[in-house]
C-alpha cells in the first residue's frame, strides 16, 4: 500500500511528488508523458521565478532532474479509474492497479465538452481505454475517436484485435496502415442501436459494436466517481482537499490562471496536505 | 500613478512583480530587504521545483537575477501605511509616498501578538516608524523597542534627535553608543500617563513622551486599515483578492504551509489578478 498516488506529471504533479518525498512518504507518480505535453510545447516561459527565460522543454528537464535527484521516476501510465475503497483508493490503468491511502489529481485542464450520450453510455458500449476494454471487442467492428497523439498507440493496439474505423479529431494524428480513417467530421451524439453503438456526426453516421473515445484529458468527475466539480473545475479548499477524504487536486484542473508558478504552488501544498492526511490517518483515534 | 505597488520582496513579492511586468503594467516593488531575511537564512531548500538542492541565499540570488532581467529593482523601503483613496491607494514610508491603483501585500508571516495597549495607542504616543514620527519627539525622551536588526538604523536616527531608552527584544541587535539600553525584560502593557506613555514590563516600568515599536513585521490589518483578517492571516479568495477592492495578498501572510513554492504560486496569481483589476478599472463603465 502506497501512501500517495499522484496522477499527472506536469508542474503540479512534479511539485506534489517532490513535497510528498520530502515528508518521507511513499509515492507513485503516474503520467501520460514524461513531461506534460503542454509544458513541453511552450516556446518560452518568462514568469516562473528563478528561470528568467527558458523554453518549456528545458524547464521540463529541470523539473525532471529534480525528480531524478530525489529518486522519483515518472511511470508512463494512463490512469483510467480511481475507485474509493473505504480508507484507501485503487487506481487502474488497464489491468494494472495501484493502491494508495491518498491521491493527488494533477491531470491538467480538461476544457472539453463530452459528446452527447458519451458519459451516459460509458461502460455500455463507450470506453475511454483501449488497453482496458479492447479485448471485449475482439474480432468485431469498433470506432476509435482520436483526439490527439496519445491515441496512436491505443489505436495500433485496437487494430491488432478488431476492425477499427478511426475518426481523426486532430490533424497530424497518425493512424496505422489498413485502418479505415475518417477526417473532417464533427461528432454530434452517441446512441445505442441493436446492442451496438451509433455515432451521429454532422455528416454520416457510423455504427459499430463499441466506440473508444481517446482523449489525453479525462473529466475529473469521470476519473474519480463522486468528485465534486464546478463545470470543468474540481472544487478544492485552501489545503487543496476535494470533497472526497484523502483526494487532493492541484494545477490547471482547479481553475485559472493556467500558469506554471500557480500549478507548482498548488502541487506543493497538495503534496504536503496528502502527506499530512496519511500521517493523521496513521494516528487515527490515538489522539 | 502606478498600476501596482507590491509590498514585500520575498518569494511572493518577486513572483507578483514578475507577473505584473509580464502583463506590461507599471509597478514598484518595496521591500525591507533585497531578499527576505527568512529566505536568505534558509540553509537548504530541496522542494522548490527546478532547483534540486539550493541554499536560501542562492535561490534569492536566482530570483533577483530574474528581476534584473526584467529591469525590476527592489526599492529598500519599509512601508508604514497604505491609505485607501477612493479608486487608488497611497503608500507611505516616512515622508515618501507612492500612489497605485492596486496593491499586492506580500509581507510574510506576522506571527506576533501586539503588546496590550499597543494598537489602541498607535498615533497617540505609540509609533511603528521612527523615520515618520521621530521629529515629533525632538529633544524629548522616547522608548524604542528593538525587535530585530532592521531596528538598528531607526534607533540610530532617533538617537540623533531624542533621548532614547532602547528595550532590546532580540539578542544581537546593536544599539548606538550613548543610548540607554535595557535587556531581558518582557513588555506587558502600554498605558497613557500625564500626556506621555508608560511601558509596564515584568520588571520596572518605563515612562517617556513617546514609544517606538520597531518590528520588521507589521500586522496587515494595521498596515492597511479595514483589511479583513482571521487571526494573523489575511482572508483571500481564489484570486487572492482581499475584502478591499484592488488589494491582493499572497505568501505566508495568507496562511500555512509556509513554503517557497506556495508563496511563488500565490504571488504569481495575485500579480496577474492585480493586472487584471487595473485593466478592468481602465475599461470601467465602457463595457
């Protein structure tokens, strides 16, 4: 059992990890990328104190040298669910699982609107995770909506199992050879039909046995059932605690301004709060 | 008229200044020291992301190189009052004055209890600022309570004007030759007596025409009349706005954890909020 699981390897997740480690608590740092794509793609950052002018990639490297110095590695995993288990949480990525007393969510901004029907049909024909649910559709037709480059590997995996139609939602996403590819359509609505799924778009409709919606970002309230949100924003208090005991949130997903310094400050506080939560739980009832 | 006045040159004040400048707003950065004494005295800082292991003085230098790169200088001034003037604020340090549309308070933690009677008699025999009020007591006996090294210069100035009795509240504070010095007493209460002031202690009582209480820290609610506080903590919202329009607060004075990353994050947000406040005021009514 870990003390703290941190989801997200951007500035907030890095700061949380550093501070949890400083309190001598065990942790796992789970990130879709080594450095967040948003940080890495920033051309020049001039307002993170201590680095007068630095590229996003270079600042990401500085952050990771800091992690290295503390012996913290980023586990390249896409967490698909966080389940409350009483006095701890279970995190899953496909078939892998971690158990932790406390969780810090640092998954970045999730400024997207789900497609109509998407949330309602999750687990009933719609999935966010090919690695998790791909086998259920072995040898059957599926849709894959590719929102960004992180989807490429998932689609490659799906294409080995199933007959994939890929709806490309962002230019530049590469689709494996032999996969049917649809570009330039706008999804409107998911519906169930004959035990399968239909995706209605501004053009044709596409029917299949299942549909994979592959975005890097996941709505926090879908990732963690029961989490209180306000629009896309996770509701936190001054300790960056959410409404769920032991679950903290930091960085862009708590709201604007979307700045590295703000994310780092919140991550540091959230990490310290998580460490304090674990310590208090250990002493529970003894006080 | 300046856009933003920032009080405090520690991590929060530095981050605020950098972010106000990034929004192309005019500013003044007023600090009792070049780098905050608290930061400078930190032996080793391991949890400010990007600097795996760094001394406080070295991190302070990195922050100041950042300010230099943006052409921002710390004005070495001890602000004694912030007066609300309608749609702007006037800040004073002795006889100097600055006017700014918005203020960021980043004065650090102020974990002290005022002496009984101190707040009540401010301006009626008790003063926080020798530079401001020393002349009022020219040639007359005064008390000076020296809480830290920042008081030394004030006492030297007072001793040229008046007959000073210095109550030394911290070991190591140097008092000019010829000044009567009292050590090892604990102040209990200020009272008015015969148009003068009496300081009662756990030992003798000391009478004089006026008393100067010389601490680096000032209670934020005394610095800014009308500011909402909760104990020593300034009450802020998620934008780090206080109850006073255009006044923001960031860093240790908003509460724990007293960490550099947290102070930097809050300072950055407060700086951006102040810049946004000024921009909105400029567009006021036009929308």
